[in-house]
C-alpha cells in the first residue's frame, strides 16, 4: 500500500490521450484495483490488461523468517522476495491469477503475500510472465554476479510459462544498476531464444507527481522527507511515458517495443 500515487481514472485518461491501445495494471501482490481499472479502460477506449506484480519467495512460500536471497527495488530497499510481472491473457489466466494472489496471502504471507515456483507452475496456464524490474530474480542474480544462476532462472520461467509467454523485461530509469543488467538481459534472451519487451516501472501518472509519490513512501515507512537515508526512488522517471519516449530510450532495439505492443 501507498507505493503507487496513480488514480485509475487518471491513468486511463493519460493512456487514451497518448493513443495507447492497451494498458496493464500490475499492483504489488494484489488485484484490488482490477475491477475499477477494467471499467475505466472500457470507458476510455483503452484495452485493460489485468495483471499483478507478484512477490516470489526465494524458496518455499511456507518458509517464514529464514534468511535467503533478497530482491531489491528502485528505492534501494532489500526485500526477502523477488518481483515478477504476471498478465492475464485468457479467462483461465485471470482465474489462475486470482488463485495465485489468494494463495499467496493464505499460504505465503510473510511481510508480503508471496508465491513460489511451485505455485507459479501450478497456475501458469493463460498467463504471460515478464521477468521483472530490478527486484526481479534474474536482475538480482545478475547484480550479485551470478550469471549462470540468472540464466537458469530465466530458463525455469520459460519452461513453466512457455517460450512465447515469458518475456525478458528491459527498463531504463537512468539507474546505474539497470545500465549494468540490460546488456546481460539482452544476451540471455538471445541465448534462450526469448522475446524482449520494454516497460516503465510506473508508480505515478505524470512526471510532476514524483514528489507526491515520495511523500506517500514516507507515510508508508514512517519517515520524513528531510531524512536523507529514507526509502526513496532513484529519480523522477517512474511515470507513464509515451510511446515516443519509450522508443527513444530503446532506439537500438525496435523489436522490444513492437513486442510490447503485441502483448496488448
């Protein structure tokens, strides 16, 4: 909660103004906004894609309190779980997404509702999977210098979701860690014959909303904006960017943004 500063109507309005044919909602660990988002998408003439940015335990979802590999976020926070993007492609996918989220709360809750590899494999049908932001497993393994493990993780998700429904995800928010991992992600995608997509980790709608989002993070963490050591996102690039902006960021890889459109 209090991690996103967007309102549903504002999101869909901006998408419509930018001529976007589709927009996905991937709230962290839940689907609470899915129905409102779906209705607003129809209202604004933008195809609503229902999804979730799932929390994935590094081991079993039933293990609570154990130390293990830790994911990270754009705010630099270390977390005992990874992030993974899931999008419902079919009605069965939507049902599986609801099952995943519900069981993550009921069976895997530890600070956050966590799924695990077993649960993902059980409910993979009809879902498109994106490898995730900097907090994703593949990215975190690369940042830890464990390239072979990163390749193995990508291969696991490819086998679970299928080579045409698992996408290696590239992002560029001007963060040094992304500059370090994007090249490796492109090479891993080529090695495993996986498609690439580009996304922006949108936590607010307009660039000018960055300060409001920062204030929300302070409320969430009980800190003050004057505290230099507080949880804070790196920069003000976490908004809904236009197609032209995304194409400019990845001008050398046009197939990435074409693949993004194909998902829609």
